[in-house]
């Protein structure tokens, strides 16, 4: 269903959504950035359209709405385990085309990768996605190069413009009660980025031995920020927490982790599969554009550019991929 609404109608529609759904969208955190007096745009629960940041790409992706940064998998005592309840209410997530493509990547990893992850699945089945258009390109994104600048697998598309609003609702439930004027609604999609990336066509196992990994790895400080803002990175670690008042009881948590940090690949006996930052840089990049594609048929990266934005050492993932394309053809 496509229709044009007044802003008052859009606000009333959104109010109906919030009565049924928990709504998550990019919100502005004033003074909550990494440096003093800087802001951050990050996903949070919203109750009004004016709380949503429409004109700027979020610094962090939608990922934490589907995959909690710190999630309790079960509570345990000496002889019993208890799995916590999942979300009771359905969720709406506002996101852009590149991030909507990232959902497909997460689904491949957590639902179609040989088994279905119970915790991800019970959240995922309660989620609907509201597409946010992009009238112009962001500075670092290269979604056009990755083919993720357009998406049609949304449940609804919403656009605000002054006193008016436009809705394309593929899910009838999201348009229920709406009295807008029927019309054709086409989402705003970026046709060209400032940043352009050429994917290497001849990558092979020999590509793992290039000197480029040492060059870029020498600048990396292993902070892991690139992984945490990425909408498709899925690495995690496990933590067992024992309670002080009863050390035989506690909980097991799944916590976000980074393949770039010290100790991530360390196993029993002190063996570490990727000791240097060059090795870790190689693993991350090759997984995004080579290993994942060999398994699933398309690259893992969606070209959002957040990793370039967040790196404190100004390491550009997009430039690295372009360098690989020149060296490997």
C-alpha cells in the first residue's frame, strides 16, 4: 500500500505502532561520543518520529537490536539451568538499504549456517523493518559498489518531508487504520557514491601472503572498533559469571568480541592462530570479500563505510580493498 499523509496522520500512525511494537531507530546521543563534547548517533528505543535521526548515517549499526552486546544465555545453579525469556513484544527497526542487506548476512550466519541459533531466531521472528531512504550519499559509504544501495525486502518505507509524509507498506498490519491518499511511493536510493570500491576478481590462497597485510597491520592498534560498528561482524566470546553470595550459581553470557584484539584466537596451550595485527587484518578483510562469498555466493561487506569512519588510526578498509584489486587484478 502506497499513500501520502499529513504529518499529523504520520504521527498518529507512529503512535499506533508504538502501542504494539517496541520501535528502534537511530537517535542522537548529545555529548556521548568518544571524545569530549562530541555526539554519537546510535540505535535506541523511540516513541516519536522527531526522536529519529533521518539526515545522518548512524555511527553504530542496527545490529545490537538483534544481537545484544551482552546477552545472558542461561542461569545456572549446581544442578539446574534456566533460559531467560525472549522479548515479549514485536519490534520495528528503522534502517537504511545497506543495513537491510546486512540483515541477510546475519540471517545466513545465525539461521542458515548448519544450525539455527535459538537466541537470534526468537528475536528475529518478532522483527519488522522500516526502510529509511537516502537522498544523498554519505561521505564514506560505497553501497553502490557493493550493490546494496537498493532494497525491496522491507516491511514498510517511510519518508518525512516538511508537513507531509509518504508510506509504502508491504505489511498490511503497518498501514491498518491509515486514511492517507493512495499514491505510488518510490523509496529514495543513492545512485552514486563519492567513495568507489572495486572488488578483486582473482583472489586466491596466494593472496594471504601479500605484503599489504603487514603494511596496514603495522598501523592497527587492535582496538576492535571496526568490528563493533560493522553491521555484519558476528564474533563473540563467552563469559561465565559467578555470584558473590553463591559461587556455585551464576550465568553464562554471550558478549560481542573482535577478531582484531589480542587473545581472540588463543586456545589451550597458549597457541594463537593470528598473532600479528597483519594476520588479523588479513583475516577480517579476506573474510568479508573472499571466504564468505565462497560459501554463500556474495560478499559479506555491505559498503556502509562505518569502519573507515571509526578507525582512530585512519585505516581505510575501502582503500585496502582497492589496493588488493590493483595488485591481484
